[in-house]
C-alpha cells in the first residue's frame, strides 16, 4: 500500500515538472517566432536607409 501511495505521489510531482518544462519551452519558442520577423524588418530597413557617415561622404564627394 505504501508503494502505491509513493508511486502516486511521485507521478503527481513529476507531472508538475513536465508541465512547467513544457510551458517554458512554449514561451521560448513563441518569443523566438515573434522576434524573427521583427529582426528581419529591422535588417531590411537598415539595408535600405543609408548610414549617417556614408551619406555625409557621398555629399562631400559630389561637391
């Protein structure tokens, strides 16, 4: 009888650990999926817009 109670108690505790681990994995994956498009848009915007120094050099060369 003690073994059954011990096994039941352990299974409840371990299921809590699995649930917490699964929830953490879901949150990390969601964060990665959300930040990926933001990084892509930022990189595209950076590629399109000139840097301040490069724009100044181009302006000086054309004068």
